[in-house]
C-alpha cells in the first residue's frame, strides 16, 4: 500500500494493470497495487489512452470540456477572455473550474467571417494561415468576386475572408481624377497637311460595374474614342482653320464623347491640345509667312508715322503763315541751335550785317 497526495489544482487518474479505474481530486489517498497519473488542471488534458474510454466515467466527463473540431472547421481558444490558440481538426479536452475557457467555432467553408472574432485576434500570427486580407484604399472601390462571380462592391476599408477552396479575388478601381495622354498622333488636315498632335484628357471612373464588368480595358477604349474624335475634328479643317479654331477643339471633343464615355462608366472632366507639331518643310514655310506678315505690319506702321509727321509739319506751317511772331520765334529757335555749334563769329561788310541781323530778330510790323 502506498500513500498518494493530490494538491489543489491537480487531478489524478488511477490505473490498475494498465486499465483505468477512477479519478481522484485534491486530498490524501492510500492505494494498493494501483498507479496514479497526475494532471495539472491549468493545462490542456492529454490522455495516455483513448479519450473515449476515459469519458465513459461520468465523474471524469463532468470535469472536462471536450471540443470536437471537424475537418472544415477551426476553433479559437480563449483563456480568461484572452486569445490563446487555434484548434484545428481533432479532439481536445480541457479541465473545468480553474481557467475560464471560451471557444469560438468557425466554419471555413464560408467566405465571410460572420463569427464574433475581434480584429486584434484576426491579426494574430496563429490565424494568418486561415484568413485572406484585402485592403481598399480611401480613393478606391473594390469588386469582390467569389468563384469568378460578382459578389458585391467593397467600400474603402480592410476586409477579412476565410481561406478555403473557393476562389476569392478583389478588383480595385481608382476613383481619383486621372489623366490620359494621347501623344504623337499623326493626322492629315483637309488640305493634306500632315501634323503630329499631343492631346490630353482628364477623366474619372463613376460606375465601376460598367468600367470593370461590362467593358474590358476601359482605359484602352477611352484612348481609342479620343483618338477617333481628334481625327474626325481635324480631318474636316484646313491647316489655317485648325490653327484658328484650336481653342474650340475642347468643346467639340467633350460634346462628341460625353455619351460614349458614359457607356464605359467614366466621366470626361476636361481635355485640350498640348502641342501641334508641323513637319520640317511646313514649319519653314510657316516661318516665312510669319516674317512676311511682320514686315508688312512694320511697313504699315512706318507709313502711318510718316503720314502723321507730314500732317504735323503742315499744321505748323499753316500756323506760322498766319502768325508772323510765331514764325520769328521758330527762326530764333533754329538760330539758337546753330549758335550752339559756333565758337566764334567774324563779321565783315559794315552796317549791312547789322541790318540783316536786325531783320532776323526784330519782327516786321
């Protein structure tokens, strides 16, 4: 006979000749030809023999919480309200009474996580192998596909789905205003002038179902629509008309494409011509035309100034003819200018010189 003591928080399982007999709790026991296996009630119960055999003992079964996890399930284990571990397929047993165990069962056959699992737990490394994570930024919307079928629209945020055999994917669309460059387009005008056009368009996706589901490569289709509208507009104008009406191109393109781009699920916000590039020979001819025009304008200005100057002289002459004093003042002005250039004056001829100067500076009555 031997004495066995079971402390608080411990449990003993009594075996005789390898067969389970009974369970003993805290206390002192005297045993004859029996073996005791002691278990800590703060730790999961791992039996040395088949658990089904032990559970036939009702007393022992009442002391255990048994969790059965199927192949398509996982169970989240919480100890005293704190996440502890993830239980996969199998059978698990935990002692009652010491630690408060909580179990959250999840069916992995579903896509949506409908179980009451807090966000912190879903981000734990133990759950990472079982969860898909998708993030939709604040400037985006997403389309959720399950087994290649449209499921729903995802607003900005972070989404978690169970990882299973289902094919789950998310297509995201940028909802910000975007810019499309249509560069290096070689287009003929009505008078067969070959031009290279650089054009831009600003647009925004307004209907992601149309843009992604009902149309393939909506950006490429938008590019083609703008390209065709440019050719349609430029092909009806001569080079001179195009240069004069290039400001009206934006209005024409916007009007022509409004309904067409709506089918693609986008809205055209603005567009415009960035560059019109002429071929080398055409550029030289245009420069010659420009120089000729500027020369003609310069000649017109010179003639206008000469006419104005002649008219001013004529008016001055009329005033002098009508006013003798004004004529004399003009004579004195020119004499003064001449005198500024003369250092010395030599006079000869006697009184005749004096009389001539007198006639210059004294007005006739």
